[in-house]
């Protein structure tokens, strides 16, 4: 490069630097955040077109955006459903305002590193490139801009990161933006919540600092019996996360004015004012149902009302808001611009139907959180259940007899180690709609030989592989007489075995379970036995099939070679279903029948665990037994695995038919005995086998 070229390059950099310093030293431009976004922020649409941001569709975002540019507030909190335009306004719009009008260092925290990268490339980069006012303020030096760091000509810096102890440590930022807050960890590296840590980073900037958190609610209601206080009509239910932050603020709720001339009262567009039958919002004052075509106009004329204030018929706010420096907003699904009332109704109805059929609350929770913008109150009580109350609803059912209504028998086995080593076995009968009966409960503690005539030997599932074969002889090959007095019997259709091995020698128990399955495979019985293991507390799957393989890790003892299927269970989700079955009042779908031959000890086992309202996890408060609860949860898992949850009970598979047509039921005095859905040889192997094909 010549001397002239060097000089020219130097002058160019000097000019760029001077322009940047000028921007940095220039006083902030006095403009509302929403007006700045309307001037300069271009939104890139899915078809590649771009348009200037406009509040036309989401007019309710203007006030929260403008509060972010006000020195009256240290923080802005926004709770609302998906498809409200909150991210576009509160993050994209505010960044555009800061970069162009009031340069300062900022941090945008996404929920994960992957999401931070995606947001940077798919949203920020596209919007910067589409918006000339933003693009010209980016530093021209290539090294200054990457996925996680944006540096501007004025020298201000925008970090696009994720919540971690290091990200929130040391550095000061004039603004910190937290998106999808309720999906962030509640505690960051043992230092506190993301909001607490973010507030420390902006504190040094005084009244010019701003912390913003936005999210749809995602944390559970902590008190199922909570009721809205009369003197705090805008308070959110007790929970953590975004709605806890909302409660700390001035608690603004969105209001619409009834369009009826004889009413004109203000009300909230919330679930309580939504008619699920018609799919329409109604005014709680005059009961008139609103035309969906008026939704945009209702939003256009909305008001955000702080707690402690009132609205008159002209839309003028009277009263004094709570004296706090947090502006907090909460709106619900009926007002969301990009979601119709019909969609809200359809999604909730579908989730309710799934819950009714399966007992699984996950779809329902997601719809309530993300579509309706509300915290979810579990249908499972977080309080302890009374074993005595459950005993009061016992039925006179003969022990070891299949009650009318049962279509299939499922055995579940819990492996106990330590000093009290044994197999704990429960036999469950299932009918349509997951109606459940307990048919038998027993322990296998010792082996007396194949003919039950030898000296008893205490079993040890962790060290004696042959003890697992007792499960084939004493559980899998069992059958139970029908309650109709015909003498016919119903065999065990499937057996689920927990491979965790509570107590000593868990790895050894798992290894023995794998070897047992390999022997079953050799004998052609593997399709009737399912090895089970409780999954991570974070799993969202009720059941998931895996093939563990640790053959490359010599330190492991469980001998998993990728040849044995292992079903990973979402134990908390399955126990929710069992708890709901306990809570149901009358027989039918999802009901648990309990026989009167069971002792108090069994009911104590069933009710010992308590659901933690904060985490949604089931926990033992002490060290008392809980096997009955575990085994019922395993039985529900097998009901799902066998495909019974999705069976058309008007035309079920032959092995799940009612008794006259059920191909598994047999007469021990007859000359033939059936096989099962996997085609195995039954325990009376001398009789002719009949194979029944399965839908598995």
C-alpha cells in the first residue's frame, strides 16, 4: 500500500471515529420509543417484503414501549400470550430507539445460546439490514459484528447472550432486555433470578437505566385455593417468574369499552369473559356478546388501567397508581392481535379433550400459558391426600378376581434392594378410557424351587440373575379368574419392570434386568415385558423408548450394548394421572377402583408423596414406602405403551375385547388355551397355542 493509500485509510477511520464520537456525545433525542420505531424500524416479513413498524395492529404495545423510554421507571414488565407483538415492540423497537436516538451499551438475554444465535441472525440482522437508519450506525469494521456482539459507530455495544453467571457478572449495561423470562432458569448459578441480576447491571445508570422482562406465563400457581382479593383486583395469582414481577409493579390490566350504547362500561378481555360455547367475548356488565370484527377497533380504543385507578365512560383514568418504579402490564389471549377467538376456543377445547382422554395436562398447560396468557393451576392438588378418605370409597371386590369391565391385565414390578430385597408386584386391570382396578398385590421375597417344595432361599435381584426368572414363572405366567363365575381366566398381557433398583446395587440391578430381557428374547417372551426407568425431572414425555449403549465406557457396570429396549418414563406426568384417578368421584373413564381387601398400609403408600406446587414434582417427605404409587404410575405407562390410550373401544384389538370375544381369556378345562398379542407360549404350554396378532 502506498503512502497516499495509508493516509486516505487513516482519514477515513478518523472521520468514522469522529462521527461516532459525535453520536455518542450528542444529547438523547427527545422522542417516544413507539414514535422512534415508527420512524426507523423496518419489519421483514416471511415473504421477504419489508414495512415500517406500525402500532396499527398492536396499539396496546405503545404504552409499554413508551414507558421504557421514561425516567419514571427503572423496569418494565410485560406478561401476555404469544402472538401479541410484544417481542417486536419491546425488544426490536426499543433497540432501534436506543441505537438511533440514545446510544448506550445494552444486553439482550435469550433463554439459551442457540436461541440467542437464532434471534441475532433471523431477526436483528435482517431488521438492521432492512432499516437504513440502523444499518448506517453499525460499525463498518467486520470484526465488530458477529452473532453475539454488535458494535456501533458511536462505540456503544449490544450483547446478545443467554442467562449465565458469567454473562451477568461485572459488566454494566444501560439497558438489559430479558425475553421469554419464564423459560429461563429461576436461579442463575446460585446468584438469584435473571431479573435481580439484570437490575444490578443497570443500577449504576440511575434513572436512565432500564430493565425489561417479557414472557407468556410459564410457572405454576403455587396455591390452588387462592382467591382474588377484593382490594387488589389486578393482582396475579401467587407464582414465580413474570407474574411475580408483574405483582411488584403498578399492575396495569388491559380494558375494552363495551360498544353497546346503553352500556359503555369498561371490562377486561379475559377468560372469565369468554363464552366457550359460542367462542365470543362478552361484556360482564350487560352480557352482550361482541362481534369478532370489532376486535381491532376495541384494541384501538383500549386503556391500560393501573391498580388503584378507575375509568370513566369517556376513558379518562382517575385515581393514583401504586407508588413503584416498575411499570407492569398483563393482557390475555382474547386481545392478542395475531390470534382469533375461534383459534383460542379450538385450541382450548382440543387440550381439554386430550386431558379428559389421557389425564395428561401438558397440552392444557401450554394452551393456557401461551395462547391465553394465564398461569396454569394444576388439576392435581398439591395438598396431601388422606389415605382414610380413599379407604372410604373401597368396593367389595373379591381378591385375585377380574372385575367386570376389565379388558386387559397389566403387571408392574418394583425392585427393592438393601436389607429388604424383594420384587414388589401389583396386578392392574384396565378398561376403556383408562378405568383401572387393582386385582392383586404381593411380594416375591424368596425362592422355594420350581415345585414350591424346597427350603426357602432369600432372593437378591442385584446379584442373582436366576432370581429374575421368578418374574416369568410367578408373574408373567399368572392368570386370574373372571368374576362371572364361569371358571374362565384372564392371563397377564404385559409386565413392566422398574430397572432402577432402589437401595444398594442399582447398577447391578440394571445389569441383571438387561440380562433377564436377553433370556426372554431367547424364549420368545420379550414382547410381553417392558423394562422401565424414571427419566429426568425435566422430561416432557410420558414414555420414550431408548436403546442404551455404554459398551464404550469400561467404568459402567450395567452392560448396556444397545440391544435391549428401555422405556424412559416422565414419572411426574404419570403420577399426575394416577392422582387425578384418585380424585375422581364416580366410576368411569380415568377412575381408580380400590378393593376392600387392601390394608391401610397400601393406601398410605399410595398417598405418601406430595406434589411440589413450585416445581410440579412429586416428592417423598420422608422415608416411608411409596411403592403403591410408583406401581400404579408404571401401569399407566404400560397402558400408553400398549397403545390402549388411542384404541377405538367400539372396535378394539382382539386381546382387548370384552369377555365374550376377548382372545386372551381361556377356559382351563378346555382343550386349548390362547397365546397373547405377541404370540408367546402361555404358562400352560402343554395345550395348543393360538396366536393373536397385535397392533403394536
